[in-house]
């Protein structure tokens, strides 16, 4: 497996694009993205567990019930959530997309991101969708990735090449997500494409099994969004024998998926609203995998520790405190904590107590862009990673003044 | 029942005081507090549920096991948590206090607050405790309240007068808590005194039943501290017949307790690290009381909503989002949300959707010091209140630079 360029257009037969259609007032940022496969895809999705769900989620779930889709339409600037006419707008958006592409509305994945509770208008979609359909290209991943950004400061895309049954396959994805990022479904939005052939049930299984260890392990602010959606479309154009069960081929597929989702999980955390550095927490030696997930998430979610990282303060007491209030059964006494980054590695807490360390070295380690907290629990073989970011003045600024 | 002055010294027979003894390097802030009853008290406590527990909690729990205590000794500047010699220091602190007061070490409540993981030294206690014992007064509540403050900007004390069986009783309390504030045991530290006579089991019951609706409903930053402790001592000097079961007298007692703890809960939230305004969330019509607690806490804990309040932004979508990700069973559809403050009241969300409102009026309401979010769930009779504060630049500043 190797990383390649091209994002969602790296797999054969996928076109994409993005334009400004008027959902945002400001013309400087595109607001409508489309991804289309030349042929019908098997497809799967996972969604937010928030009780407040964006109208597009209801429609997309419905459309993916048969395990098939051929296109994605997604706008930024308005989440189409808690809006009186939300379902109608989401349905109509699919109808317009289907018409422009010559597809059935039920084969369209629809998603929205932006402000909650603002009424949507169909006008911008009605003019924008046909225009967008006309400008799609096989190199359009970045344009689509740009159009789904909200407070993101960086475009998020990734692609890999891998082999299934002797055939070269590709998988690509674009994502957006910066604030309102917390398990479950940290992503906000991620659209994955692949030219591997895989049955709809195996595709859903692969995605559902992957998300607990990737996107659900990201937290920027513990706020689980109303619109989080991850979808994957597989058009089979790589020519491999369709994956219909577990085995070597499925394993290769899930490894590619894991690479793509973990890379984007990192990118989302790194681009957390206002973040100045990325925090990775790696937990090993946990009694269970689930405990490892919870402990690692607890560490990267602690406002106090996040603020300490912003201040480059090796305040390991806050790490231990966050481990300690994790809602899981384990022993606190044997736990060791190591801080590491490109600048080196430093044991700061041994057996849940202070371990003498050089403050100078700690400052060096914490001055890097990516800081890793290694938690060794010494009580089993469960391990997990979680991705987060520091808490900064800019987070407050961005969110104190978002809607106005 | 009426509010009175005097804090922990409002009840008969309680002396208190606070001095600087050298645990903090800086002499400008006192760091050692003592509260003593003239006679033996029934006593009860509740503590943090964090797996990492300060050494003083272990000792205090042990000392309160017999339901009796006569004095409190508490330092700020060092939490005595994850320190190698923690238990030894906590025991020795009790021994020194007992010696200075002529009591038994097992009748001493000990508590510490401050930095985690820093080794404690007994020196400052050895010189400070006898000095402090000499300067205690029946008007010393404020001195004690001051000595337990860490990043608190305001002294927190309260007292009430109430009647039990025809006798005038008093209850007073001091508290500290600003950062690392989250259920369970949001308080960090609160010491309550009363001259009412009440049996140890009923005192523990009253306290344990009260905390889920008071201190556990406060969140500043979702970080559950390692040292949270609430204790109550009742010396019976008011002369009422000892409360030994439920009934009128117990009811009067619990009402006084509820007033004291809710007032301090509000004060802790209002003095949240960096807070510019206080957020109160009142949930009514919930299917159960527990759901009401969870929903109200979810709202006041949302970083996104907290930042919106800082920005005076009536971003009700974030309120609904926070309600929606609460881990409880309920219907989101019938929920109404009203924002209110001294400046008026405004329905901003009706049946989980946008309700037209004046942005100008919303700004007026959100410009007040205390902002109340009323959530009417329309699906039962459960109700609860939670107290929080906005998320500001100063929170980040304080916590990015606390230890250095």
C-alpha cells in the first residue's frame, strides 16, 4: 500500500468539483461540492448519534438503505438542521442532482454543514447544481474538498493505492471538520471513494468496524455534531473479484481504509478550531480495547490539559487526572505517562506518581507541532489512539463570534 | 429561613482562621485554613469519584468513618496528590492539628488543593498549625475562606438561620473552586458547619442526597478534580432535639442545606476560571429527574455554547445540539428553549426548531452577568438546575500558564 495524490478522484471513474452557488453570502468561498462515479457503486454510511440530526442524514440513510449510490452532493454554509423545511430541501437537492446527472434521486448521498437552525432556500441549489454538474473533472477532488470546508483552515484529502487479488485498487477521501468535533462521529463530514469491488454488506461492515478506532477517537471540543456523516462508495472499476466475505482481500481493503481514516482523523484534530498543536494519545496495556479508547479520549478531551499544551506546560497531573475520571474499570496505580515528540521522549509519571524530569527538555518536546502522550497501563493488551488539539485563545474567538 | 452573615462561624461554637505558612512561595496569599468546633460534632463527607485521589481524601474518609469530627485543616498551593509521601504528610498534618487543639488526630478533617504531583513538605505545617490555632476567632470565616482559594477570584461563603423544633439553628459554609470543576463533585472543597443537632447517619444522608442536585450540577471545564471534598460538621449547640429520622425537623435541615449548597454552586460557577458571565440551565418537563440533571449539565458543559455566551451570540442551535448528545432516553421533537436574564425573556427554539426572535433583544439578554437557559421538554415532570460559565480567553490564559 502506498499513498498517492488525487483524493476522491484517485480511484478510477470518479469525478468531482466544487463551486460557489450562493448559500454563503460571501463569494470568496465555494459552498457546493459534488462527487460522481461513472458507474453504480455499492455504498455504506455511518452517522452522528446526536438526537438532533440534520435533515440530510435522514434522507441519506434512506437512500443508502439498499446499499447503493452513485453521487454525493454537499453544501457548506448551512447545516439544514432544525430548519422547518429541512427534509423537503434535502429531498429536492437530491432530485436536482439526479436530474443534472441522469441518475435516480435515491442514488444520491446528500449532506450539509454550517450553521444550525437557519432556514435553507432551494434557489442556490436550483441554479448551482446544473452548473456544478457541468464542471466536474477527474481531477476535481481539491475543488470538492474546498467547497465543504467551514471553519477548516486546511483542505483535507488523502488517497492510497493497494492491491486486492492481484489488481491495483485505489481509495480516496475528502473530509471537513474543525469545531463541534467529538465522538460519536467526530468527523462532521467525510466522503470516501474506491474503485475496489466489494459487496454492500462487507462495505458497511468495514466502515462500521473502522470508525470506532478512527473518527470516533477524535475530539476537538467534546461537542458531538448534529450532521456528522461518513460515506463510502465502491464502484468496482479496479476489476478485482468482488469482496464478499472476510479473508486476504477484505484484509487488504480494511487496511487501506484504516490508513485513509486515521490520516484524516489526524488532519481533523490538527486543524481543530484555533489549534496551535496536535495532541496524540496512545494508550497501551489497557485491560480492554474499549478502556484504551476511553482513556485516550479522556486525555485528549481535557480542557485543562489542552490549555496546558497550549502553554507548553508539562502538567502531567492533569493527564493523570483525566485518566482517573475516565468512566471505566482499571487500576490507576501502575500507570506510566511519557511525553514525546520529534524533539525526544520523557517519562514524566511513573506508577501514577511524579517522575523527576528536565523541565527544559519538556519544554523542547512540547514546543513541537505534534505532541504524543504515551500512557502505559501495565494491565493487559488493549491499545488505542486518540487525536486532539490544544485549547487556545483562537478557539474562543472563533466560537464566540461564529454566527455574527 | 433567612440568609445571615458569618460563614462557617455563623453557627454557635465554631472558630476559624487562615494564615500564610509557606506552602505557597508568595506571602501575599494565605495558604492554611482551620475550622474548629468547641464541642464534638457529628460529621459527614462526600468525595471525588476520580480514581486518582488526593492523599487527604483517604485520610479524611478514614477519620469520618465513625461519623464524628471536631476540626478541619486545609491548605492551598499543593494538592498533595500523586506525591510520594502524600499519606504520611496528610496523617502528620492531622497529628499536628490535633496536638495544637488538644484533640484526637482521628477527629480531624484534612484537605488540600493546588498543584498535583508536587512533593509536600511538613515544615510549613509544623510551624503554621500552632500559629494558626492561636489566632482562631468566632469571626474568622472569611480568613479561612481566603486561605483555601487557589485561582478563585472571589471569596465564597454563605450562612443561613433556620428553625428546628422551635430552636433557632444556623448553618454556614465556605467553598473554593474555579478550575478543574466538573461533576462528580464539582466543588473541589466545601466545608459546612451547623449548630443543629443531627445524628451522623442522618447527616450523611442529607449530604449525600443533596450533592447530586447541587455541587454535582456545576461544571466549569468538565475536568473532575482529584481532591473534591464536601464535609459537614454539626455540633448540636443550637439545642434542638437531635434529628434522628425523617420528618419536619429533617425537612427544615435539608432545606437549609439545599440553600447553602445551591448558593455556593452558583458562586463556584460564577467564579469559573476566566468566566465573564454565569450560565444557569433550568430543565423542566423531563421524563425523569436524572434526565433533567444530565440535559442541564450537557448544556452548561458545551464548549461551543460557552464560547457563544462569551460572544453574546444567541446560538440556540448549540444548545439544542448539546441537549441532543446527552446520553439519556428522551424525545427531542417537543423541546422548547427560552433564554432569559434580568433584561427579559425570549423563546428562541420551539419544538426543536427555530423560533423567530429579535436579535437585538437577545443581545440585551445575553449582555447580563447571569444568563438562564430554560429547557422545557414537555414529556414528564423531572426538573433540575445546572450551573456553569462562559468560555473565555482568560480561561485559556489561566490554564495555559498555571504551573510556571
